[in-house]
């Protein structure tokens, strides 16, 4: 079972907090000493050392200066920023709209050789049609009350999806059968989307598996996640995107993907389920 997606975030923040404490101790200072040198309340030193409050860049610089360890500030700031990037709320990522977020994935997609994507709720972004993406992103923008740049965001999503037909990449994608039945954008949009899935399955670089309703669940449903090569996993929560880079946790997502792969059907069996979903729209 994968650990909580936030566990690597907490571990990274704890590591930064522990390093702050080590720097203070190496300088033979008490928490009170550091607080007095910087002009903080003693409680702030405690919060930082116990990872209750993540430090700002300025906090780290002031801490290192107070401990006569200015040379350590840059590395510690980098570590702190890395921890912050592991758990990022959608409202922060989407505060200016959805287009920039779509475009931000391009470098990651271009350098990834093997994509492993599991979706329990919607069609994977790389396989979405214009109509499906418009309906889905429109719903997201309305729910999160972001600036309305849905048309531009859809265009950016379609552009980044070119990676599935270009370059030296391989794609292993798994969807729960329910994904084929959820009507996003209405019957006509869904018919087009499902038809596109049938055509995309013909690409030699694409493996699309469907986990049937009737599968004997040896692996329970999870939130949507993607694994890029074996270096990084991304998990999509309602409120945030979680970036997992700790090798032990990435390995858990790879293991989960492997278990899902055993439950899925492929080829003719997968196409039959997609065709049945199309027929059910009539």
C-alpha cells in the first residue's frame, strides 16, 4: 500500500528543521540565543526547529547569519524550496488561470522516456480530445473559481499531448472502466472521446489497459497518479498536486501500477469495453 502522499513532504520539511537545529548546536547557541540575535520571539525558533512552520528564505538567511554559518544558507534554502514544491495547492498553481499550468508540464514530458499513468476518474490528459478537455477544464475552472482562460488551456493541453506521437517515448496507461462511463461534456463529446481512445490504441508506443468493473480487486482504487520514468511520481488530490521524489515512495507507486496492470485487460478485450461504453451512450 502506498504511504500517504504527504509523507515525503513532511520528511523533507523535517530534514530542513533538523539541519537548522544542527547549525544552532554547532554554533554552541541555545534557541533563546538565536531568537535574541535575530530579534524573534523564542516561540518562532521552536516552531522552525520542530517543522511546525516552514522557514522562508529570509528566515534561513537570518538563522545562518546568527549562527556564523552564512555559507550554509544557499543549500538549505534550496532544500526548503524543494520541500515546498512537493505539495502545492491547486489554487497556487492555478491562480492566474489554467494555461500556464498546462504549459509547465512540457519540459517534464519531453525528457520522460516512460510514462506510467493510472486514472480512476477521468481520461488521462494525454489522451483527451479537444471537446473532453474543454468540458473538464471548464468544470475545474468553475469549481476553483480561477480566471477564465479555458480555451487557451485546452490549446496548451492539446499541444503538449503531441508528445504521444513524437519523440522516443513509451506510454503505459491504465483506466478504471468507470472512466469510460462517466459522461464528461455530454454524450456527443464522450462518443468522440471514446472513439479517439480506440484509435490511439493502434500506436505502437501506447499500451492502454482497462480495469473491468468485474475485476477481482487485489488492488483498491487510488487517486490518479503518474510516474515519470522511475524518478518522480505526481498524485492529484482535490486540493493539491503532490510531487513524490523519494525513491522508496516512487517505488511504492511503481508497485501499485504493476498491481493495477495485472487487473487490466488489453487489446481486443479493452476495445470491447470501450465499444460497449459507446453503445451505452445511444
